[in-house]
C-alpha cells in the first residue's frame, strides 16, 4: 500500500520566491530560437526523437516565437535537412503551426495538403509534400512559447489541393500518435523549466 508524501515549503526558501521569479523572467526574456538549444538538456531532444519515432513521423520540429512575437522560428529539427530547416520563419498570420500557437489547441490531420490553412512554402523549398501532421503547443515558464510539430512526408506532384503520390503513401497519424507527442511536450516542459531553474539558481541536483 502506497502512502502520500506531503512536502511543506521551507520558509527560508519561500522568502526568496519573488527573487527566483524575477531571475527566471529575466532568463525567459533573452531566450530566442537561435540560443534555445543552449538551455536544453540533451535528454530533451532524445525524448522528442523517441516520440516522433513512436508516432511514425519522418521528422519533427520545435518552433519558438521570435522576440517580436511576429513569427514562429524553427529552433530544432530531427530530420536530415535540419541544417536547412532550422531558422525557417513562419508568420503568425499564416499556416497551421501558427494557428496552433495562437489558439493553443492541438492539431492532427492526414492528407493535410488539402487543408487551405496549410502553408507549403517550406515543403516547396525541399521538394517534399506533407501528407500528415501533428502540432501541439509547447509551454514552459507558465506560457505557451511555441509548438512542437511532426510530419509524414511524401514525394508527390501537386495539382491544386490534390497530391499525386510518386511513391508509397504513409499510414497517417492516429489518436495514439497525438498522445505520444503531447506526452513528449509535457516532458519537454518539465525539462526546460528544470534547466532554467538550475541556471537561475546555480544549483545542480544531479
């Protein structure tokens, strides 16, 4: 039979709460897509890669708001074209990833190239077509600061909103795949918050 462990805040540390909060806000204010990787423990990216693999995705990305809060910028990508993809900017008024960022509502869809909200600019630059997509909000420091997306890609000829595959068609994404990515996003939140708290305090609990 398990028992509950009730921890009571230490008054000595509780008195420093305001100072901790101020310091963490200062750190959050200088986090940008370009330096994001430097505040993340490597296990974060391992966690995401495992989730993308479980979901059957070809690759996945972390998109973060830029300082002006006008664009989402790819800060991390797990695919073979990461060097090209990282740094890609998506205006907040265009595309599915931006819709998820603004609404904070997760998204899943197969044959996503038929969706009028889908922006294929990045696909065009890589000569690929997105067949299926999952996008979930990414929270850390008590705010939605970006999204995590993953995709299944195909080679296809696009005619209007129709894509004529030139190879094998993926199986698509289902509810369990969405759950895997959402769970990874929650894990990412805890890892980022923990990493920033450690940076703010100088404490290393490992």
